[in-house]
């Protein structure tokens, strides 16, 4: 029996799956690690924690699934996008990695656009504007603020590609994750030499770029010993977490869209050609499907907003859930369901960590607006869920504006597991939504990439067709759909009304 490992280096932990040729998950294990915020708006992790979590999770999966190491025929890697790992000449980590949700680089984003010849010119070069989460601003931040560390740096890697280096000894990345650095010519699927030149960055800092199912190296004897595997197992390019999750959801052909409601929220559309929003509100990246692309909108605090609500205001529900041995979210969404659609005029802006799509505003903040004496805890909870779902609709509306067909919306993440949130997504998006048989996210997607890249399938599309199918469908409620269509424009106006106030507040806090 051939077995393929999918390893996803996430923000909260590393998840490893063992999958057979038919797509059946044999075992799964997750090992968590800390996140550090040494200053407001900063977000960092230790790359060595990712490596330790990788070796531990692989060993757990092999043991739990009773997988013979001789059966492991390929490994796929996924991970949090945009993070920056800086290595010196000895290949040691120079400083903690800067993560995707780190907001310290606003000045460097301005610098990049200026050096590139303006925002429009930058989008023409790399299909995206400069955003604080991306990798390129992080590299410039290091040069501008920690010059000694920058001068020591000889290689810059993304999180999953640091793990790849520890697995194979190779410096390599692949097109989907590299797209999120802001340094890739997305159309040509290779590093943008013109932009690197304008930024005075040496191309040797960056690794070789592969296609996602392409073999990028083989497991070294040392890495194999640490994990209990055989040396020489092929490691394919893999994918950034969003492209990998899309493969795991079967988003590999035009017209099929995914809406993933995790800590962050992502609306993802496959594209057969390079399409980009001239205003830069959406990301246009290379897909993990060879020669294809995708369009993506990202909400920074989608499910994260409900998580914040749970942790901050729902201690009673957490205690009750513990007594009943159920998930606290079941009690919270039950309370939310008691409030009517629209929450009787209460809105929630889910910008707890700034926002990416469509506002690209690191200073945006969360807010309940419209509170009245009639509003109780159920209204507060429902408004949080509605606000996060409105934010996802922002991305969906731009995708439709670009002429991308939306024939099917596949849900995943925590928002797909909740019947309440599935129904709300159908109502807010205004069309039928569905779930599929695969629920393992990016790790599952890169396991399929490993299977395709090592010959089990002709290509990624064939792998998805053979393993993924729709299992549930949810139609919008006519009355709720009408309500949300009426209220949605006001939601968008609230941000525009508060935009300058958010910047003022940020200045006061930082001052």
C-alpha cells in the first residue's frame, strides 16, 4: 500500500496526515507551539519549533496509523504564507521569523511602492500591491531596522520551506507560496528580477522555484532517522496553506469557489489565466495546479472574531460546555440563533487585527455599532458571525465584478462544521453552498500533491476528481437572503465612515 504524508506548518501548530492512494486518511496528528508578540502589532515564531513539531507529528502519525515506513512514497508540505525565515552563511536562523499577521512593515510597503514606480506599476509587475503581511516588506524592515541581522542573512525562506530545508537539505520553494512574497512575477512563475533590482535585493537570497507537484528534494538520512522514515522519500513542492487547502477542497477548475472560515477567512477562485483586480483588493497568485492561477480574498479575523468573543465574554458558556462535554461554540451559536437576522440594527466590524481584503488597512479595528437596550448576548454573538460573513462576501463580490463565474461555493473550516454558520453563509452569499467529504484542509491537499507528483495520479486534477465529492448542500432562506441584501451595503459604509478615526486611534495608541 502506498502512503503519502501531508505536513502543514500552521500558525498554532503543525499537522501531519497519512493518506492512501484512494484519499483515505489513515492517521492525523497535530503538535502545537507558541506565538510571540514582543510589541503591539508584532507576531513572531521560532522556526526550530516548527521543525520539532514536524518530527513529532510524523512519528505520531506513523504510530497511530500503523504505517510501515517502507510504504511512505511521498511527502507534501504546506504552511502559513508570507512568513520570513532569515538564515546566515552557516544556515542558522538569524532571528525569530516574522509571520503573516505581523503589522510592523507599513513604512516598508510605502517604500516598495515608491521604488517600484507606484502602486499600479507594482501590481503590473507582481499582480499584487504591497501589504504589511507579505514577505518583501519584512525583508526591507530587517534591512532598515536590524542591519546587523540583515548583513548576516544569506537565505530567506518561507515557513514550510525552512522545514523542507531541514528535511532535504535543499533551498527550494514553489509557485503558490512564492506568490505571497510580493517578489514573484506571477505571470512568468519565477522571481521578478526587475522588482528585485528596484529594491536592491540580491536574487541569491531567494531559493529555486518549483511547481507544486514537482519533486524538490529527497529525505536525508538524518531527517529520516529523526522521524522513523526511510531516506530518499521524495518531497514535492507543496503549496501555501490557501492553495493547498483549495486542492484539498477540489478547487482546481473554473466556476468552483471555496469559502474557508478558519481563524482567518479566505474566498478562493481558480483561474485558467492571470486575472488581477486593478485596485489590488484581491490577491492574484499562482495556483498549486501546474500552469494555473487563483484569485483570493483574505479576512484576517473571520472565525478569529468568534474565538475572541468566546475567550473574552463567554466564560459561562465555556464552563457549561465543559460540564456537558460539548464544544462551547455549540452553546454560543445556539444563543446567536435566538436573535433575528440583522440583529435588530446591530453590526459588528471584524477588524480585530486590521484588515486585508478589501481595505488593506492595518489600522482598522473591531467594533459593535448600533447597540441598544434590546440587545443581549445572543445579538452580540450573532452580530459577530454576521460581520465575519459580510467580510467574506466583500471578497465574493469583487470576484464576481471581475467576471469570474461562481457556479458552486464549497465551505470549509469551522464555519462549515456549524449548521448555523453554513445556513448564514448561504443566506449572506445569496446562493447555495456545499460541503465535501474531505475536512483536513492544507495537509490533505499537499498529500494529494505528493501522490500526483510521485506518479499515483496523472496530475492534481485527476487526484482531486478521484478522492473528493460533495456530501451536503444548503440553500439560502429567501427571507434571510432578502434581509442581508438590504443590510449589507450599510456594513460596507460603516468602515468608510470610520476609516480616518481608526488611523487616529492607532496613532494615539502607538504615541
